[in-house]
C-alpha cells in the first residue's frame, strides 16, 4: 500500500507565546520531527542600509542565534538584483517552542540590545531597512531537517510554488513527499537545503525550497537532467499531479551566500 503523509491540518492564523509550546508537542517526537524555518527578506534602498544590516547579522545576531541553538543561519544577496539588493536570511529552528524561546530571548537580551544598538535603534530619518518580509515554514516530512552544503564557492536557487487553493497546495506537497520528487532532486545532485510549507506569510498557499549549484552552467545542466529523468517523467505524467491543477505561479530567485553565511 502506498504510504501517504498527506494529512489535513488546521490553518495557522497567528502565533502567540501561550500557544506555541502546546503546538510544538506534535513536532517533538524524535529525530525525524520536522523543523521550522523563518525566511526573512530585508528590503533595502542603499549600500549604507545593507552594511548596517549585515554588520548586525554578522557581529551580533548570528552569534546570538547560535548560542540559542539555531545551528545554521543563512544570509544571501541576489545574484542579479534590480537596483539595491535584497538580503535573504534563513533561520533554522528545532520546533515551534524553540522559535518562541529564541524570539523571547532576543527581546530580553540586554547585551544584544547594546551591541546591536546602531541597527536596533536606527532613527526614523535613517532606518536600517525599508521593510522586513517574514515567513514561517514547516519542513516537509520527506526532508525534515535542513542540510547545509559544503562550504565552498556556490550559488543557490530559492523557488516558490504558489497554488490556487489549500487543497491544491497540499496535493503538490504530497507529490514531493510521497511520489518521490524530492528523491529525484537528491539523486541528480541538486544538493537541496530545505523544503518547507509556508504556514504564516505572504502569498499563501505556497511551498518553498532551496537547491544548490557550483555555478550557472551546473544549474543549467542539472535542470536539463531533471526534465529528462524517467522517474520525474513518470511522476509528472500522473493526471492528479498536473501543474495546471496544482501550481498557479512559480518564482525563482538566484542567490549568493555572504562570506559569513552558515549555509
């Protein structure tokens, strides 16, 4: 019998400190428990803003995150920005309770507030950034833990698949989890970093994943191999998994890690 991990879930409309510890019980079931990720996008308008945010992340925030058990913090710039680059930050959490603990600890850390004052207390006339877009994602069952690639010259592709309905979005996730689409990516050497369903954030319902390449030539070679892969052709030929039914929009953003990125 085909294994099915597709289950109905309650839609999250908000996260509070009082409910997070309770909700996290379901995620703390052992080494296979799914992680959660926060994906932040800093919208910037000048090199001065970029330097202020990057200095805060590198010198203050990342060491604090690591001390609180956030094993990997990824920081990326756009490969081909339109104007001033955006900064993408990926944070890895063991559970919703861990997310809540880290958030509370940051708010109450007096030393961090002092070290990060230039960023945290930037004046309204000269803000550190224009806005932060933030999403909370839950890792897929078939890849419950983030996998950081080898620390060498590399580029990343951040892909988001939006769906017209929650049911279609769940069906697309089922395709990755139960029909072996994630396995195709792994077998062909895409070196996936994570797959996540956006539970809180913009453009829902959607799923987001990140894959890795040595360079643009390698990216083109890998995607060509993917399109001609027999297993992928078999999966994508199933009528219930047709893109026209499950995917309303795909976005792709090419990213470059900063020198201090841990992913």
